[in-house]
C-alpha cells in the first residue's frame, strides 16, 4: 500500500496544517479555536485538501471512519 503524502508544501495562504490536525478536523475532534483557524485556510488551499483526501482514503482502506 502506498504511504500517505507528507505535509503539503508551504502555502501563500499561511502555514498549512499538520496531518494530525487535518485528521482531527476530519474526525470532528479539533478544538473550536483551531477549527476556526483551519477552515478558511482549508477552503482555499489545494495542497491541504489533497493531503486531507489522501489521509481519508488511507483511513478508509484501514477501516477507520473520518468525519
């Protein structure tokens, strides 16, 4: 099985989220303040959305439900 991608490259939209934060966001476990900071970035950052999608596919392949 392919390894999930590493963290996305730096974004002109501000710092990208860690994989742990993206997974916590997808699982609904990210604290409210962190969620509020991440969501506008995630809405505009293709690399973060790509990483989140890859992490979700990897979790689904292992039977882990996200979100």
